[in-house]
C-alpha cells in the first residue's frame, strides 16, 4: 500500500527513499510512505489562499452543519476504518474509542456550533465595556478567524481521534488544516482523510495531509498560523525551538505525555465501593490501547496501609487479561503500535526496576493468543511497586508508554499531594474518595499541577467516562511536562484558532460591526409594534417605548397574596425601612417583570411564537408604591435556526425619573415571513 500525501488539491505518491510501515500484530508490511516531492511552502500557501477564504466566507452555523454531515458520512463507513485499526494492535473496544470517539467529536462540535455560536463569521467575547461617563464611547472584544493555517502534528496512539479532535474546533473556527499523522499508524489516518476528502463536503483547501516528514513546513509559518502538537516532550521541545516559530511568535499548542497519577483516598479501604472502582480503573488504564494513552495512569498513589491489598487486587484483575491478536476471540489486550515502541517500553521498565519491584508481569515469559509474540509487538501488563518514592526519581520522571503502572504508597494526605505533583505537570489526575474533606484537600493541593481532575466515587461511577477519557466539552492539556497547552474544551478549543481583538468606538459603530444593538446606539421606530413583524423583517435596533404604569400598594399586596411571596420587604413597612437597601416597602422584582410584559406584549396572534427565557436579569433600583415604570424594548440580536428565528431583546425598565430599575435580555422564538418553519433552514 502506497500511502500518499494530499497537498494543493491532489494526491501525491511517495517518492525517493521510502519508509516501510509494519503491522503491529504480525510484523507484515502494511505500506510505504515518503513526503519527498511535497512542496511544503506550496501547501501552506494553498491553505491560506484557497482554503482560508472559502472557510471564512461561511458562518459558524454553516461550518457546523458540514461537521455534522461529515460525521454521518464517516459513521456509515466506520467498518473500513476498523479493518485497518486491528493492524495497529487495537482491539475492537480500543478502536471504538479511536474511531467512533473521534467521529463523536465532530458531532459534539457541530451541536455546540449550531446551539451556541451565532450565524455569523465572528464571535463576540464578553460584554460591552462602558468607557465613558455619557455612554458614547464603549469597548468590545471580538474574535475573528486567523488568516493562516493550522498545522496538526499527531501521535501514533490515536490516529483517528487525534486527528478529528483537533480538526473539529479548527474547522469550526474557520481555519484550514494541514495534518501530519505519526508514521507508525499513518495508514489509518490516511484512510480517514481519504474518506473526508471523498465526501465532497469540505471546501477546497480546508484539509491537507502529510504522510512522512514535515520537511521545512515550519520554516514557512507566519504569525497567523498555529501549530498543535501531540507527542513526546523531546519532540515538542525540538519543534517549538524552531527559529521561525520563535521569531514570528507562532502559536504553539502542545499536548505531551505525562506521569499521570490516580490517588486512592485514605477513607477508601478494601471494604468500600471506591476501592473496587479504583482497582478496576487502574487495570483498565493499563490495558486499554495496551497502555498507549497520553492520559493513562502511570502512578497509582495509595495509602501505605492499603498498598498490599491494592497490589493483590490488581494482580488478580491483570491475571485475567488475555494478550494477543486483537481479532481473535477472547483477546482483551492487543499489541503495541510497533516493535520500536515495544523496545522503548522494555528499556523504561528496566530503568524503573532500579527503583521499584516488578510485582506482576514478565516481558520474557507470557502467553499470546492467535499471534506470534516475536513477530508482533506484544507485551504483558507489568505492575511495579515503589515502597520508597521519596528516594526515587525515575518513577516520577520516566514514562513507559505501554501497559505499565507503578504502585506508590503514601503515609499522609499531604504526602499524596506532594507525590502527585512530583510529576511536574500532567494531563490528568484522578481521585477515588467518598470523603468531602479528602476531596477538598486534594483539589486545592493538586489542581495547579494537573490539566484535569476526575473525582470518581459510588455516586458517579456508573456514568463516569473514567480517568483517561478526554471529552470534547472539557479542556485536554496540562501544565509543565504536559506541555502547557489546551485542546478542545468546547468553545475554548475554537477560540485557540481565532484572534481576540479589542474594539473601541461609539455604540452605533460597534453595534454595526458586531451585528448587535448596543445601548446608546440608534433606535429604530417603524410605526408598527415589533412583535407584529416577522423574524426576517425585524431590524436590529427596532424599539418600542411603552406607556407608563403606576405601581400601587394594592398591586404589591395582591401579588404577595396571590403568589405567596410575602417577604418582609414587600409587606412590613418597619422591617423594610430597617433594611439599608430599601426606603420602605417595595415592589417585588417579579411583579415588575410581569408589569413590564403587560406593557410591551402585543396580545394578538403574530410571528412571536414563544418566550423561552431571560438572561442577565438585574434589579438595579427599588420601586416604591406610587412610583411609575415604563419599558424600552429593543431588538438586540437575531439568530436564524432551522425551525424558527431566535430574537434577543434588550429590555430596560425605568422609573418616573428615567432611572433604570431593571435590565435583562428577553429571548423569543419568532416565525419567518413565509411562516413556520424557516424556509431557508
């Protein structure tokens, strides 16, 4: 199989000296690759000049729809990916995490893009900042797509998930991608990209792939480009030190391997559910993907009094692990990705053995089902125990990227914190406890050293995704040794590929630029009640000023008795006057909201289908009996959805002195001129 690069809109056959790639299971040749003949400067230029403009011409909503359709397309063809995945040494269960987990990331970003991002080409970040006393000069932060290319350099362990978890937020942000998979499993990543290109869903130039070396690609990057790297500490340092990367301050997002820890709380003894959950999780993390996970548990930090019990329970579970051909019936752990990877793990086990005792697993003597253990890259799970972790260094510094973990005992909770943090930064640590005080101490003791903390106990275990499963909703990264970067994290991941710019100007100008109405901006009066105007006809800034209404003591008492809200500030003059915030009895805040609705609502049937919420509600000034209120209702922003149009209204309630007494955003579902649903949906 000749693995090709896809560059500048065409597939390029490998040329020159070819690198052979072998099956992890039987050592048979799988393919050859080389990136010789690829014009790396041309790839970057093509992405910027063709892919970037095509993506930036689309809105978040349009790009989100493509991600959804791409996910559906790939899901229909997933079995082709599974067939190749077995050659990487992955079992069907391992492949599910990689393949369907990766496709699931597309769906997750598609959903969030449609639900949370505007149908625009830019994103507003935060609230309007008042910069002047009179309100004629304001500030706003806006996010726009970088006008460059995102270079994604991926690790060998998750050729599908690793590619897609970076691609999804980048594409949604509007930035083209050049992806470079690790050579050992590049055949699976190349197949995935072929499918993505063949789908016809992606704009030209939005995705390219390099199979082989990246050549001089990094030398052609600019301040508008991003490098997102997953891999070893050593490779990360080398890439980040590229003179061009440093000179142009090219954004570099690193997600590196780390000495992740899992801590068993002192309350979680052998007779507790948390103990059983802990043992199960350590065994699962050791053997899933044959331990080749950047999030896998490398150090099992346990109370010294339970160390023997943990070791025996783990040995019993590990003894049931069946190593072999991942396609063979009954096999629960496959091979490592390559012979080189196996040798690397063996070298590191030997290094760890100078400080820790091997208590389970013999790399020289183990059974392999359905395969030749010499031809394949197989290893058994290996468990070590380091009884004096304070004198050890390798245990906290050397990562065997395979089915290996070390039991590390502690005597006090303070010691557990120090041991967890000796990894000098990790992607994830997990805590197994049912004691809130233990959880609290471990949170504040370890959080600064770990990108993610997972608290697992009997209450969440059934639905928990476990220690080592990064989710698209949460950041994936960590400080120090883990690289200092962040990936995914919902919309945070999208923002990595956008530039945040501070805008300053008049409310009218910034409203026009940000596609929203800002207080102090131009108010539009059409002569018609805005609730009578369909979504596609409504203009930003359309405003209704209502007639006034006087709030009486009878109103307040009726509302209190009718709702049951007889709080003293509304019913007891003396008690209310004693409160420094009130001049005496005052109107309920929710009474004001009800009166406001009564003032601005158009009662006849029309395009407003439903009120579905309030945002940013603040009661600013109390309203006393005899005060008069009125309302300003203004179209603040609009978002077209498939079934309806979403209108956000800026609502301000003022008193007889034109002083604001309440502000909030009202959200309504509105029909289009041609009715419901949206004819453009």
